């Protein structure tokens, strides 16, 4: 059972996302194809994959790759959704993840709707596989489907071991060009890199 504080933190993961995505039940007929593609991709890669549903605020799919699962079953992680992070992410990094989410979505909402599927955000954070053992992972989130209003409805996330030794930068990439934006935690803003 989640504490009120944990539930408040989970709600902050969805800020400033529009809470009225207006995704109809008939729109959910599309998700079977998305899940089938994610399953096929999971069989072809050594990355962990999961799909976030921002309308229902849960995980639609979680692959069986053990890296992200940290000893849990895919079904358990899917059922827990964002609450899973409390089990595996060190508490001092939860606030950092919330700031990344908020800054990333603010950047996203500043973009024209037709540009939003072209963006990906990536960053590193630690996950605990046990009380004594943790890994630095590389997490990348890419929008997969938008609502009719242009809000992210579904996003595909990939998780791999980070090649870095430290947490490092938070980067948004535009896949139609070479534009990259790095987030400054001190200035709380994005800086375009050359």
C-alpha cells in the first residue's frame, strides 16, 4: 500500500501533463499493435522495454528482460506502475526524476504538435537490484502515440546499462535533425548544443 506522500510523488510524475487526454475506449483498439511491436522489439534487443500509458497513468507493457525488473516479475512491475520506482530507485534520485519529467514535459508542450513524435529524452539513474547492489542505467523515452489534442498518450521506454560512470546529462534529441538540448539543473532550463 502506498503512503499519501508516495502517491503525491507519483502524481508529480505526471505534472504538467494534461489530465484530460480525451482518449476514448475505441482508441485503445490501437494498443494491441503497439504491444505486439514492443514484444517483437524486446525479442530482438538486450534492452528492457516498457510502454507508459499517460491517459491511465500506468504501464501497458513491461518486457521480461531482467535488468529493469530487479528481481520482480514483468506482471508485478506492470501492476505497480510508477510505484515500482520506490522499490528500486534510491530515494535521493526520486526528486531528480521528478524534475526531469516536469522539465521534459514543459519542453515538449512548448513544441508544435507536429514535432512532438520526433523528440526523445534520455538520462541515467540508479536502480537497486538488492540492498547492497545497484546499477547505473540509461533510460530513453520516446513518444509513440499522441492523443487527438497532441498530448503524449503512449511512450516507449528503453532501459540498458549505462556506459557512463556517473549520472551525467539529461538530453532531448530531435530525430529529424541534429538538434540536442541539455538540461541544466542549476538554471532549470534547456540549452541547445551545437
